[in-house]
C-alpha cells in the first residue's frame, strides 16, 4: 500500500518525529488500516494548527512524506486503469519546457542547448538543459511552500531541518536523511497515478458563443459554485483519490497574445492571475472530496495574489495536507479530446523527476482514454 511503499524508499534513512499540532486529532480509523478502507475526517473535523484550520498531519502520520498521495493506493490505481483506459488514446499534459519563455515570479529563463558532440558533420547530438523546476509545467512539492507565519513546512518541519544550496551526492547507500527530507523523490518513487478529472471552465463559459467572465491574466476568484456547476454540466461525479485538473484559460490566452504582451507578464510589479478562491468553503470542497492532487493551466492554482490578510492556499494544501499543486499544465488538447469523447474522466499518470530533496519538478504527465 501507499504507506508501505514509502517505508521502502530509503530503508537506511531515519528521521525524527515532528512536534504535535495545537489540538488532538479527530477520531479516525487506525493508520495501519488500508487507506482505501479508512473513514477520513471531514475538513471541519481536522484540528487547527494555530490560526490555520484543517491540519491533516495526524491523518497520514508524523513521519509521512507522501501527503494526499497516500490516497492513490494500488486499488485506486487499478480501478482507474480498468475503467478509464478504453481506446488507448493518449494525451500529453506537459507544456514544452521552453514556455513561458519569460518565466513568472522572477524565475530563471529556460536555457536549452543542443550541440554536436563530435563535430557538426557527425550524427551525434547531446542536450544541455538549465531550468527552474517551476518555470513551466510543474508540481509544487512539500519542500516548496510551508506555513509562512509559523515558519514550518509539512508535518511541522522547520526550515533549518531541510537542506539548501547545491546538492552533490555520490553514494546512494549513504544518504543523509536531513538533506532529502520532504523531497520530490517520494512522489517520484510512488508515482501520481489514478483517475484524472478535467473541469473545463473555458468551454463551460464559451460553449454557446459567450465570453469568459474573467481575464485569466488578472486577479479573479473561482468559487466552489463555479466548479460544481462545471462538474454538473459535464456529468462528473468525484470519488476519493481523483486528480482534479482545471482549464482556466492561461495557455489559451498565451497562444493568442503578442510576444510583447507575453514578455510584459514578467515585468509586472505584482503578478495577477485567476484561480480558486482562498475560502474555507473552497478548502472544505477540496478536502472533503479527498482529491489526491490538484492542477490547472494557470501559473498559480489559486487566485493571485490572495486578498490582503488572507493566507495563500499553498500553505494549506502543501503545508497542512501534503497535497501536490500542479501549475502550467497544458490541457488544450485534453479539452478537445474530452469534448470529442464526451468523457471528462481519464486515467492519469505523472512521474516527477527523481530529485533527492527536490522542491518541485516538471510533471511528466499524461492522460489515457
């Protein structure tokens, strides 16, 4: 099972248990019971961590490094593959790593170089790639974003317990646990595979010739009512372990914009984007549906920036739940295939780069119909 797989990743690695949160855990099934059979607490049954509602550290265990990926058990993966793979049609969900050519939030501009290893006339080529793992299609990992006001990452892990700087490793059997704790290797070894669900907000609003009620490149909150309306129209019913993917419109607008407008995004004093709202209702919706991960085609899954005085959802999703946040997923072709087939669910796979101690990774994601 998921929790058993985690124990076998690095059998030689051991870590210290994190401190406890402010309140006792809600009464749930025992942690050693298969995840697919456990009754999980609702959002309102989860304890607080200081001023943050909904702390799930005790749901997965204080040594856990998978978070909501624990929901992707062998049974969940098997059922999704059996029910969703019918035609063998596949769709890539990764935007080329070249894009956006001017990454947002001040991140490094991608550098991709192909060169002739033995001279221009010899049929041998190599690539050298320098990218920020969050410059384009990405999963935000547990080491990316924590609870800023309380200075801890997932499972109450202090920043001082995590490494930074260049990591040079030589012997796989002699890895310092502190250097790789909460790293992307956990999701990379487990895989993020299960039933994917697309909520196509762009098509929902424009199907009859209408226009989007928002500009994807401007601050705008998507509500639970918005998501539920799209799901109802598409005939989608959620189930535990789904990977929720939203088509909001950033990439569609990117293709339709001039290079000047694309480059101007990087020059903004403050980035502004449409995304899900930072409300308790939204947290309740995401948690109570027990999604294993959430992703969208936007640079930020959530409305950006958050209203003044309102904490970012990154802090709850990553810091309290251990839930992967996907951004810049290219769902344009996926949208077309969903329309053609009339199916908005599919088998989803993602194998992040196996970066020991990594904070994020390109998703290497695909949908299968």
